[in-house]
């Protein structure tokens, strides 16, 4: 299945990462300044980098189902990259369970 942004509602994912003032946003542990670099890892060729990015989305960006100011732009980034074939990856978590990339926020 191919996912496309037929209505053009989603921003360019790279513009979103670069154009968002992440340092002014927060996640569970404070300022989200490091979040864009980690989110970019969702499209990395390395499964370990992808897994780190998924863990960052789960905790601290969406820690214990809490929404933070960084959660919304992170979720929009995830939605914007779903059409990228690199998201057809399964990532194994710390318990050895395989999940599709990316996990929903």
C-alpha cells in the first residue's frame, strides 16, 4: 500500500524539522531541542538508529500517554514521512517484539 498526501495538507517533513523551534517546545523531560535529530533517525538506514527514534517518540515525546508541546509537531512529522518507503521497516524493541515503523504517537 502506498500512502500519499493527496490533499497537500502535510508539510514537507524536513521543512517541519528545520522550521520548528524545538527548543521552545517541551516533552516529558524538559526542552525538546534534541528531538528533530532523533526524529530524523526514523528514516535512517540503521535499525538501531530507527529504534532509538521510536523510543524517543514513546518516551519522552509521548510519555505515559501525555501530550506535550513537542508531541503535535512530532506526530505531524511521523504522518508526513509515512509515504517514504523507508517506513516499511519492522523495528525490534528491547523485549524482542517487532513493530512496524513508525509507531503511532
